C-alpha cells in the first residue's frame, strides 16, 4: 500500500501509461491470424473424418447387399437358370440409390464333382450383364452346374468417390466378399 501512495509511483505513472500506448506488439490481430492458420487445418480434418465415415457406411451397405446376393444363390441352388444374374439383381435391389454401372461382380462356385469355376469379374453396365448360365440348374451344362453342399463365393466391388461433393475426386474400390454353402 505504501508503494501506491508514494511520490515515486505517482511520478512513474505517466511514463508507464505512455509506454503502454507505444508498445510495438499489439494483441489486436492475433486472434484473426490464429483463425486464418487453424481453420483450413480443422476443415481438412473434419472433411476427412466425414469422408471416411461415409465410406465405412457404404462398405457396410455393400457387405449386406453381397450377403443377400450370395444367400439367394445358395438357397436357390438348382432352381434358377442363371445364379450370377440372380445374385446381381439381389445386390442391385439392396442398393437402390447406387450407380449400378460402378459395380463389378465375381462369383466362384464348385460343381458336384468338386471342380471350382469362376465367372467374372464383370462390370455391370447397360450393354453387359453378369451371367453364368453354366452354374444354373443343369439344363445347359451339367458338368459345371453348382453342386449341393458346395461353397459359393460372391465378390462385389464398387468404384467409390472419396469426396462426392467435389467434381474432380479420387476414387477407389470398396470390395466385399461373402461366401455361403449351397443347399
């Protein structure tokens, strides 16, 4: 208390106030500079996290659709003439808002003799369709028809754009492989 009332302090007070006004470092613009530096970094992290979450969700949808497709083929072994087309239709039906021309199908099955057969990879486009009539009910080729109690493996790939809101975006394939036992 004695220092504040002393004559030295009173003499120093105007000099102290003047020094505060003439101080070369000012804190007025630092918040704006910090925001300008950190905002692009935060937006990049937020966009990356959202893009990864959407890709993971899309992969789960693709896996569920692939499971549906392979289960329909396995359950209807010997009853459908083209199991690959049945699987592709089931997958496309389970993914109603997806671009079907970005889907690629591969199916592997085992005949009753124990030989493995593969159809695909076939991109699903308007001019081509995923077909393997030889794996069907045996009406076209009994040697390669899908055998009972044999494995059926369906692989579906989708060309996924990582940042769908941008016009030019990198893309990569989301792939799901599911297997079932034909019965």
